C-alpha cells in the first residue's frame, strides 16, 4: 500500500480499522478470524481513549499477525507511537502532526496517509508533499464518530482520473453500500463496523467485501 497507481485490473482492497476500544487478546483472535475471510491490505489501530502504553502493546501483539498475512499495520494520529511500536506507518488527520513532520519522524520507507475530508485542495497538497494515500469521507452515516464532512463518489472519480496516488474511502461503508465507491475508483475501503459488527462474524464480513471486489474485477474483464 504505497505510492503507486492501482492497475485497472487489480481489485479494490480492504483497509480495516480497529474498534475504538478492544480487549486485546479477544481482538487478536477476532482479527485472526477476519484474516481467514480473505484479502486485507491494512489494519489501522485507532484506540482513541487508550493510553500510549496500551496502543504500543496492541501494535506489538498484532504486528506478527499482520506480518504473517502481508497486512500493513498503521497507527492512527500518532507517528511517534508508530515508531515506538515498529508499525509500518501512520495515518494523520488535519489536526494531527503535519505530514512533513511525520515523514521526518518515520523515514522514507514508512506508509503515511492523510485525511482530506471532502477537500480536493487538501488532497492535492498531501499528494504533492509525498503522502502514500489520501482519504476522503465520510461517504455514509456512521455511528463510529461524528463526521466532519460528507462527500460523494464524484470526488473519487475525479481523483482516480487525474492522480496516481491511491485513494481511501471512509465512513459508514458496508458490503451492501460500497459498490458505487468501488466503481468510482476507490483503491481501498476503510471499514470498521462493516466487518467487526457483521452478523455472521468478522471472517464473513471480510469475505463479503472481497466478493464485491472480485465481482467488480470480473465485470471489468467482461466489458
């Protein structure tokens, strides 16, 4: 998940975000189960109320599982904790550490993504600075957090037509509502409840998204 265009024949991929609060050992087992459901590109640790120590502990526990499945491990908001935990990178918002500071801290090989809400200007600025991906949203209502912006699929079409830097769609995404985002050019779908709250379990949630991605690839090859 780096600075590259996604070839047209490749599928969109799943970018998992942890629930805001976890019991670490129980979640590690749930994450292992999720990985059995199919392809996952990334896991972002987003534990807003946890202590620094617990965030690092979570990353240390989950990193071997990620490595074994070729999943990138990112830490939300905290480039310093990404360094401390040996994570693959970080995701920063507009109110967090500036991109260039995060890059100085993590180095050239780390993955750094940037929240751009519904702003094309912020996204272009992040891409020109060297961000590995930009994230737009929220696309749908979400109970996870109060969305600071709402956007629509047009921004994904615009971005994928013009820019090679990968784009992540986020906000209330489920396997049932994600098709327009995939067809509009999202390279990754950032998902929380759509997997962890799936009625048949996390593995089924991952499988459901991958079925959508595979169907999109198949339809593209058929046309």
